[in-house]
C-alpha cells in the first residue's frame, strides 16, 4: 500500500512538472502565433512554479514574450503590462544567471532567433526612453530608462567578462537623480561610478556633486569633489568659481582670492570673477588691490553696472571711514582736514556711480549713495534730482570738492620746555577749543 502511495505521489509530481514544462512550450507557441495575452499568462505561471522557475529557457521565453509586448503597436497589447520593458530586461538577465552551460545566453543578449532583439536591442529602447524623458525634464521616467540601460550593460559586461563600455549614461542617471533630489543615487552614479571608478574629465560631474554635498550641508565633501575635479577635469574655471563661492561663505577670503585669481587666468573675459575677487579685497580692506581688479574689469566692459557700482561703493566706504575719524577727532583743524579728505575721496566715487546710474537709474542702492554723495559735496539740487529719478548726466553745478591743502593736517612738532637750574617750567595756558563745526 505504501509503495502504491509513493508511486502515486511520484506520478503526481512528474505530471505537474510535465504540465509546467508544457506551459513553457505553450507560451512559446502562443507567442509564435501572436497570442501574447495567452503567452503572458502561461509564462507568468511557469516562471513562478517550482519545477520550471530555475530553468534558463523559461526566462528566455519570458524575456521574448515581454519584448513582443514592448514592441507592439496595439494599445490592447501594450496594456497587458505597462512595465513590460523592465520585466523583459529582468527576464533575459535571469536567463543569463541560470544558463550555466551558456545554451541560451547568445539569444538572450543578441536576439535574432524568433525575430527578437534581446538585451542589446532593449538597451537601445531603454536609452531612448531615458534621453527623450530627460530632454522633456521628466526626470523620473528618465532615471528609470537610464537605470535599465545601465543594468543591461552591466549584465552583458559581467557575462562577457569585460569592462562596461558606455559610461556617459551613469552621468545622465546621476543628473536625473540630482534633479529629483535623490541624493543617494546621485552620489552613487556620479561619485562612486563617474569619479571614483571612471575618473571623469567632465567638470559638470564635480560641480553637480558639489551641489549635492551642499544640499546635504557638507561643504567639506563638496570641496573634496571640487579638488578631485581640479585634478581630473579638462575645464577647471567653473570648479574654481565654485570653490571661490564656498571659501567666501566660510569667510576664508584669502583662499577665495587665490582661487579667484586662478579662475581669472583660466577665463580672463569673465567679469563676474573679477567682481567676486574685488569684493573680497574690499572685505579684507585691501582697497588698492580691489581698485586694480575692478579697473581690469572695466577695461573688458566699461558699461557693466556692477563694476561701476562696486568701484563707487569702494570709494564711498573709504570716505566714510575717514569721515568717522573726523568725528572722533578732538582737534578742530584735524577734524576739518579729515572732513575735507573724506569729501575728496567721495568725489572719486562720483564718475562711477553716475555711470552706474546712467546704466540703471532704478537701482535703489546706487541712487541712495549717489544722492548722498552729491549732498555731502554741497549740491542739494543734484541730490534731489537723483532721488526723484530726474537727474541728467553732468547737470550738477554746485559740487564743491576741497583742495589737497584743505584736506591736509600737519601734526605740530612736540617740543620739550627748557628747564634751567632745576626750576619748574612756566605754565602756558591751553587755548580753549572752538566749537566743532556742524557736520554737513
């Protein structure tokens, strides 16, 4: 009785295996005659059944069936599985993994048999899907397409025991991940693959990794990637500019200036770099250096608003510093001299701020300072016209600029009183200070 039961179990198992093997064959036949709905149903069952789920042929047929769905132009067929491309790719890859004797691998990779295109053909579809979506800024679809393409390339490379031939898709996948704010994937595709493995020469790789690191609030990591870019990338100017921005935000103006000057050498026509370096010079109170760098920027474009404004504001601040000294001075003559010196410096700002006004009369900062300088130099009409927006270039008539003599104060030489015979020196009364003149 026991033997009979065991025999029946064996027969049942054998019958089930034969049934599933038959399902694989049926799926192939359904595919051959274009009945893809039935082919899909048969192969889906076979691919999960214990007796056929580890058979390379099962997944070869599954890849071919789903490939047919992908390539179909019939809406009802495409509707069988919107994710058919992904399933087709995974099925072919599973076939490669299971095909230890390499009986079906060539078909899975290259297709051709049964009018299929295999993994290589599907990689082109995946790539086109990614590129088209990327250009439309549909980064989610783009990333899926690029990742499918990458997955195929890695599978084929592993099977053929060779390096991945196409590396640029990793960059696009990383870019798409960055735009989606999927920073772990961006770090993987751009950092681990493009930088660490492939040593990319494209500066944009390092710049986006810097942005990812900054979004993660890790400027040390950002600088690390930018430093690698300085070694590997062909074009370094934008990497230098990014480093300048990071150092500036950190308050490391000295390093920022060094990188800024290197960036100017790399891109001598880029006025924005001159302005950044000049601003840092001003922050560090290196006024002469700031003026020199701004003058070079003006030589490139005399009509640049920012350059003219920054030169003007540099002179304005210098004048303000001298004026503040005059307020602190307790010597009337020195106070007047310092006030006049401040006015002379402010007058140097006038041509640049006037030029900036002619370029953009609506800039509030420039109009505020220009009006203030006119007022300090005694031309209240011009100051008012600037505020109202009615100022006409060179129409000012009452500007008064002190002479050098009026702005010069010579400290009196100190003399020791004569003291003969050990007697105390005679006392000379100090003059009473005159009232301080009102500040204009």
